[in-house]
């Protein structure tokens, strides 16, 4: 009974109240004299050697050897089994393969539920894997050395880096996918710039963009003064207008009687009923008289463009017009005017 009680006390990490007393020992003062060493500061920093990280040596697996506890009375008498012997490398390899078959390193840590990443892992003798910091915290705050998964007691621990290897593979895959995506997008953009699409609407936009690009290239390559260029255009347009106005007036001045008769016939065929300026009615031609019943009919004027107006209306329009040359109020063409006698035409 005493042996079993001693074993339970030690396995449960319970303190014996009788052995909890500690004798007070006064701290000894050190009598060793230290020599003062003078240092001269030259102001020049010594070059620090660069640290090169060797992955093979940095990720070397090793077994964490815990201090072996002394055997209890129950273990000495054979009542309780003695602790297991340290595992060999072959046994650790089999445990590691068993853990890899379950893909424990690819899954999150069972304690913190986060991926292992580049942190150290602990492989227990029961083939379960945890973060090293998580397992040490669990052992510290639980007060027991039992597996958080299967509750195995007195396990052995080994540091492995399977999660770090998997993390490097994932990072390499992400880098490769990002680079390949960049290359493909660049190739596709170049293809869109060089090959016209088959869709008619997209094809039209493609050639419009090409034309705009060529135009911008030409404009940027030519160094001209825009103001001088626009001034030349204005002067050429003004000269063209002057030449056309002279041509129109010279043509109108050469109209003979036959041409005027044709213009009058064309105007009568149009059957204009009102003056385009004052919107007042125009009297139809009569054989007897050219005056209306009221005796106050307005004098009519016909233009070389075959439009008919009241003489008073046309003179008022010409007076208030701001243009240098005379243009027809209807068709805006240069004209030569002539009085129109509807009675004579009717006869």
C-alpha cells in the first residue's frame, strides 16, 4: 500500500507536505576581486560576419531527452511496469511514416488549430504531432505528461520539420502560379495588341485603337507650332471664301433675260404663297391689275436663286444683316435681285 501511494504521488506530480520544508541558507558574498580592464573606443565598427543559414543543419531532427525519474517502490517491487526504453532510429522512422500516412503535418496543430509553418514540431512516441511551444505549454499548465490526443503517459519526444517542408512546397507553388499568371497575362495582352478579334464590334474597336495609336505617334513625332498651323488654316479658308464669293457675284452679274425668265417660271411653279421674311401673303398674278382690292399691294422682288420676297422686307433684311456679302435668307446663297411684275408675267 505504501509503494502504491508513493507511485501515485509521484505520477500525479503531488508534493509531499513533509518534504516541503526548505532550510534557509544565507547567500555568500563573493570575495573575488575583479580587475578593471580599460577599453579604447576607436570609433571604427568591426565588420560582423554574415550568418548563412544551412537548411540541412538547421532542420536536423533530434530526440528531446527528458530527465529519467527514479523508480518508485512499486516499480522496484514489480507491482507497476517500469518506463519504456528509448526508441531506436528505426522505430522513430516507423512512427514518422505512420504520422505522414495520416497527413498530420498537413493539418493544423490539434492544440492551437494553426498550421505548422516553419515552426518546430514534436513527434511523440504515440505518433501524434504538435507544435513544440504548444506541447510545452500544455505540459506546463496541465502538470501531467500525457498526450493531448490519446492520453498516453510517459511518452518520448522527437523534433521534426515535416510541416516546414510542406510549407516550402506551398510557397513555391504560390510563387510559380503568380509568375505563370503574370507571363500568361502579358502574353495575352500582347496578343490582343497584335491580333484583331473575330467579333465585328471588337474588331472595329481594335482598328480604332490602332488608328488612334498611329495618329498619336505621328503627332508626337512632328514638332510643329499649333497656333501657326491653325492660323494658316484660317487664312486659307478666308481666301477660299473670297474666291467663291467673287465667282458667285460674277456669275449672277452675267444673267441675261432668258435666264431671268427661267428663274421666274421656276419661282411661279413653286407657288410661294407668303413672304419668307414677314410671313405675309403674296398676291397671285392677275391680267387686269397688279394691285389688290385695297390698292396697297407690296412690290415683289425675285432673287437669282428663284426665291420671292417683298421688296421692303428684303431691304430691311439687307440693312440689318451683319454679313459682308448678301446671301438669300432661305438658301444662304449669293444672289442678284430683280423686281418682279406678276401682272406682266400673267399676260
